[in-house]
C-alpha cells in the first residue's frame, strides 16, 4: 500500500491496470479503453509508467502462479529484418497456443538451434514430451546434442505447416 503513495488513482485501479497488461498482453491504449469503459479517465502514458514501476512485481507473481506449459512444443523460425540486416526469430509455442520462448539470432545453424534449445529447456524446467518442427537440419543437431531421450517429431512436407501454431487456425 505504501508504494502507491502520492499517486492520483486508488491502488486498486493501478493494480488492475498493471495486472491486465501483464496477464493478457494488451497495449497501454487497450487498457486505457478498458478503464474508460468503467468510467476511469487515465492516459496510456500513466499506465505505461505504472507498468514500469509496479510491473516487475506483478510479472513475478504471475510467473509463480503459472501452471506451466503443455507437454508438446511447436518450434518455428521466421525471417525478420532489423536495421536492414536479416535475422531469424526462433519461437516455441505449446499445444494451447501459449508462447514458451522467443529468441532472435543472426544465424540459422546448429549452434543457433542449440542455443535456442538451451534457453527453452531452462525456461521450461525440462524437456517437453514432444517437439514438433519442420525439417530444418539444425533442429536435429540440437536434439542430438542436448536431448537424447526426447521424441522429436519431424514433420514431412505434405503436412503443411503443422509446426506453425502462430498462424494456424484450429
């Protein structure tokens, strides 16, 4: 309660705005609209400052309460440009569509896949039951070196984009 001193709005409003931002991954303007529907006029800039100040504590609480990810991960990599240079966005999603990890690399080889897998295992606390990927050879290198007992499903080309859970509609 004392950390909310000298703020214009009641601590319950600030807590709600920060909780919504971290729980549902909404933009500051979306939260501004949600609060406006409840008759609370607050700027998105104030919400941004609240999230900077109070956000880390809420993020820790939400992460602690998180029940964990599913036992099947879908891995995919996407080409992106950053300052005119090509990079690769490696991403992992569980079977429920929750983003497990996202990682940006400048290369797309076995070492990059190994580094992504290490991050993935560290953030998840262990290997999932199944990992669904495309036939990128880098995944096989990382599996061989890091996860010998893991069942990795390598999807053949006729099954179109089974690993791409970001754009798939079930």
